[in-house]
């Protein structure tokens, strides 16, 4: 009953804040009036109720004005100052309360000034000199705190004594400790200090982790957006290039009319977006980058067709892949050319051979500004959320853990008396205490400890059994091993695939697995066989295999069925699988759109991609099943899209 009254009074304080803020905004008065409820509740009930009212005031106001959430730390500061001064007796009389107002106004004005400066410097649109009316802020804070404090003081005088008493004991789970035993109190203070320090550090870690994760997610999302933009630009650039004329471009250069037309189109693409810094097209060989197109810029003249440019530092780690004609991941660099995102994209001919790479350097300066603004705003949010989480945690631990343990320790100390009457008195007193945890804290600890030990033993046993099963499977496959090479396509066959799966299972059991499985199922094989004969059907499979190997790498490809191929990619290239799959589909579409190719020279296949997920996948077959399921969904979609 008393708890319901306390919550109701806190809600009244919250409504008072919201109502006052609304009145101030609508009337245009030089005050905020969003803290009288916070001051009232903090003076009445202490830190936690006041902090909660202040924090939720800004949280609710943020639904209409998101900027209000950045000022939650001011409301929390008001609650902390008020609770501190209330404990010192400053709200016991009007005369004492007058001295509290300028101190509060000075503190909140200073914090308001800091937050205003942060928010204005966090504006990406306006990076000009920040101008803030310091005198206006402090005068407005002083007027506001005079009105708010006087209103809160008046409400305190009207509050019934029963409500004040309810706030003093709200949230506690046991009777108050007596002051009879100094020994117990000294030790309990030490326990309280350790636990509260741990809670503060934990709250900071949680708040900081959330802020850090938010920052990383924001940065990754912004970077991914830039990558998609550049990928589209490079695709447009590639669309202008005829892979069969690459050598002519290098040999003839601007003497070729087609070359000049393409160069003009490339300049049009570059000038369409001010963030595009450089566009160049290279034919990559072991001796370096053979220039096909290299557009001039305002401060740098491009290289001539046929010039050989050494590998830049950023692409040296990917030189082997570039020479082999494979896709490479986007590269982000910050050097003398600026903060750039560079994307290389290969162009293949009808035989699946890479003829050249198109590259675009895209400015990332605006991303830096967005990230900087996000960090500043995140800090403003972090401070308020950290204090709120810390206050909630400390109050919970104080009422639900520390005080119950202190109570039990106090009465346990009294059990050292030799008098039977004293022991019976202590027992009676402990039985009369309404402690919701009691000895269950210790019981829960040992139960949890035993459960954890049992679970760990079970997991160790399961891990050993799984490792043994994986080793047995691997040995069985070793004994029954047959030729590893597919007779038709020349790539690894199903036996090699099964052995690789066994190896992956072992890596999973050892916790060292990182791989991706791509399922490729060739379409229309029966149709080719029926219409043109099995010899053409074999050519169709071989052409499909060549394209799969060209994109994913022959060393990673297995033929596991008549028209089924599986690709297994491990290690550092796993994050590139989505780019490989997209490249495969693009090359497949390009072949299918080429009317000069015979049906058996084209390729149509459904693709499914699945990544190994630690803690989710127990076997590599779990990953294969997801890839197979995605492939089947892709096959159904392709079937539904057919018009023939």
C-alpha cells in the first residue's frame, strides 16, 4: 500500500515536470520549468526517486523533441544536488533553501553550457564557429531554479507525514538495523564499499559497451552504405567497357574513336558525384598495373594508356588475387591522396577470364564528420544513461542484497552471547524479519555453483565424445578413400568433399572453425541432354564448372552430384563470400544475355550461401543444409521468373 503511494507521488512529480515544460514552451517564458517535480521528489525521497523522475522526464519529452535526451544529465544533476542538500537540512526551512538555489543554478548552467557547445559542434551541416549566449543561459537557469525550487518547497510543506515516512523505507526488504553493535557496522561498511564499487564499475562497463557498440554499428552501417554506392558506380563504369577490346584500348589509346567515347562517358560519371576522386581501369599483370583508362583530376594528371603503374601499398596484400582475376574486398585508406574508399571490380569475358579491373576512389571525408558528430551526441547520452543505470543498480543492491546481508550479519553476531534467553530473543527477532532473500542467497550460490559444475562436466564429456566421433568418421573416410578428382570436370569430387567436411567438423570441435559453404545447382541439364545430346550436356556442365572455379577459385570447388557443385571457403576470405556470390550471378546473367552463345555455352544455376555460426552450428553439415535450403529457394524464385 505504501509502495503504491510512493509510486503515485513520483508520477505526480513527473507530470508536474511535463506540464511545467509545456507551459514554458507555449508561453515563451524565459524559464524551462521541467525540474520542479524532480526537486520535489529528490528532496522527499532521496537520490534514486529523484534521478528516476528526472531521467524519465527527458525520456518522455524526447518523444516530441529528440534533443531533450541529451539534457537528461542536467535533470539527473538536479536530483543529485537536491538529495544531497536535503540530507543536510537545506529544505527544512525557507531561509536555508534560499542558499541552495544559486548553487544549483550555477551547476546546471555550467552543464547546460557544455552540452549546448557539444551539440552545436556536433552539427555536420554547420561547422562554423560556435556562438553561445553564456549570460543568457545562466540568467535563464537562475530564474528557472527560483520558480522550480519555490514550487517544490511549497509541495514539501503540503506533503503528509505518512508519505514522507513511506519514502524513507521504500524499496527495503527488511527491518532497520539497530545501532547496538559497532563491530558489525564496521565490517558491513567494508562489504558495502566493495559491492558498490563493483556495481559502479559494472554500470560503467555496460554503459560504455552499449555506447561503443552503437558507435561501431553506426560506423559500419555508414561505411557499408558508401560501399554500396561505390559498387554501383563501378558497375556503371564496367558497363561501358567491352572486354574483348581491352588490348585495343591499350594499343590504340585516344587514337581510337571508341576509346574517346568511353573516356568521355567516364568523365561524365566522375563529374556526376563530387565525392568521386579518381576513376581508373587497369589490366593487372605480374609486372604491375597496365593503364587502360586513368582520368585526369584538377590536381593530378592521369597516366597514359599502356603505362605500367606499380602496385600501390593498399593493394599489395591482394596482388595475387588481382593477377588471378579474382574479386578483392573494398579498401579504405588515409594517405596523401586523402581519406578514400577504393573498390576494384573485375570484368570477365565470355570464357570467364578476367580482362581488366575498374577502380573508383571515393572520398570518405563526410563519413568522418558524421562519425564525429555521432560520437559527441553519444557522449551526451552516455553520461545521463550511465548515472541513471548506476543509481538504479546501487539502489537495487543496497535494498535487495547489502541490507539483507547486513541484517543477518548483525543478528548472527548477537548469537555469540552465552545466555539462552539472548539466543532465543535473537531467533525470535530473525523470524520476525521479513527478508525476501534470507539464507536463499547462499543456497542460490551453491545451487548455481553445483549446476554450473555439472553443466561444465557435461559439456566437457560431450566435447570429447564429439571429437572422438569426428576422428572416427575421418578415419573411416581415409580407409574407404577413392580417387579425389572428378573425371568430367577435373575438379575435386564428392570423396574429397566428404573428407573436407570431416576436417571442418574437427575444427568445430576444437573451436577453430571459420568457413562458408556455397551450394551451386546447375539448371536445365536434362533439357540440354534431351535437346542436344549428352555430349553437349557435358560441355554445359564443364562451362558451368569453369565459371564457378573462375569466381570462387578451383581449389575451393567440389562436384558432389551430377549437376551439383559445393564451394567451401575458409579463413580470411570468408567475409568476401557475398561478393563472390554476387559476382557469380552477375557473370551468369551476362552470359545468358549474350545471344551469340549456344545454349550449352551459357550457364544457369541456383546459388545458396551459408556461414558457419559459432555456438549455433555443431557440424559442418548444419551449414550445408542452410546453404542447400537457400539454394532451393533461389531455384524456386528463378523458376517463377521464367517466361519460356
